[in-house]
C-alpha cells in the first residue's frame, strides 16, 4: 500500500459532515458578518447555506492540498520542507478563497462595500482553524502510518520466523533418513534378520516424523513414545551397548514439546560417545516439573564423526522460534545434560 492509498482510505466523512456546517454557522456569527434580525427566515437560511459553502470550499481545498503534499514530502526525510509547504499552502489557498467569497457576500447579499475589518477577522479565524485541522489530519496520518508500519513489521517478523522454522524442519528429514539408511546398510551386511526388524521399526518411526512435520508442538507423552520407539532402532544395531531410562512424573498429560526433539538428543549422545557391551552408554530422560532433562555420561570417541551441523544448534533455534525459550546445556566433563523447557496446553 503506497502513501496515496493510505490517504484516500482515511474515513473522515463524518467529521466533515459535522464540522463544515459547524464552521459555516459559527464563523459568520462570531465575526458579525450576519445580522440575524435583518433577514427573513428564507433569506437567513440561504445566507447560512452560502457560508457553509465557503467552509466546504476551504476545507475541501486544503484537504486536497494536504493529500497531494503527503505524496511529495515526508516527515522523516524532509520535515522542514513539509512544514513550509503546509503553512504556505494553507495561507495562500485559504486567504484568497475567504476574502474573495466574503467580498462577494457583501456585494451581492449586503449590497454594500466590503467591511474589511470584519473580513480580516473572519479570514484570520479561518486560517487558524485550517492550521489546527491540518495539524489534526497530520497527527491522524502519523498514528495511522505508525500502526501500519508496526503491523507490517510484525507480519514481516512472523513471515521470517515461519520461513526460518520451515527451513529447520526441512533439515530433519534428509538428516534422519541419511543416518538411518547408513545404519540399515550396515545391518544388511551383518545380520539380515536385524536389518528386517530395523526396516519395520524405521517405517513406524518415519511415519511419526512425517505426520508431525507440519506441527510446531506435540504432547510430551507422544514424543516420549516416539523416543522409545526410535531408541529400539539403536538397540537393534548396538544391542546391550546402549540403554535408556525414562522417569515420568504424574500430571504430564498437558505438557507440549516441539516434535523430534528427543530423537535429536538421543542421536547426538550415541554419535559423540564411545560405548560397548562392557561399558554401555545409558541415556536418561526425566520429567522435572515443566522441563524434560536428557543426560548421559561423557565418553568422547577417539575419532569424532562428521558433524552435519544440525544437532543442538538446530534444536535450540527451533525452540527459540516456536516457544520463545532456549534449551540449557550443562557439561561438567562427566555428565552431559540438556534441559528442554515445556509448554502447557492451557
């Protein structure tokens, strides 16, 4: 929407219908231009109609000039020129129109020479009223522009967040699929029975990912079930070398969490730590009030695998965009702990 469209959309019809007749009735009375006792009722009615016409011509002309000047000058980049243009246009339009039409009033209605003292007072009053009304118009426009700019800013920010979030979500599928196919390829070469089980469980896990891809939040209970199902895939590959403990508190039915959050933490723990049947890697998931805590012992691998840069940074960014909160990471060289804040349904 450009500035001209904003100007023409300003709904000031009611104000004009009220104030134009108001000024047309008040100004000639307070300046003494109309003697109510001198005219008959029809003549008085016609006289006031004429001054309402003068008020209409002054208002509409200045209104048109104001709209045109808004297209030409900006308060932000040309404030001085804006003020000068408004003042000059108000004066050099209002004075000639007022003097000319009021002079015609004396000539054709009063049938006498113009009373310049009265005309001067009436014209000065018209100029003051025009400046005040112009100022009011500009104030309304500035408030309207501020509200529009704020709304546009909020819409742009929301669109940016949605775009960023969608980009982050789109990284989950190929990343998960790449790792899963590598695991499946490894199992096919070693144990085809395990490979079939892995393939069946993988289908269930991937179904969860696809069904929740468009959702920003899921119930914590659903996410915990998914995490346990995903961990069963790890158990098929690594056997007793990995373990998972889940501690649930009562009253977690209304807790919400971004989907696929726990799977990323489980995957990172397995990826970055060494483990074996003799020294299994046990990952703990615990619900602590309105948070879920995921922890594991730190056993760095001698040769770290390639990082796809999705991991915690992706998860933390998703959390920030969806909930406005961030996850907390603690590393005391013995235990690695990630705390995820949760939301409630109400």
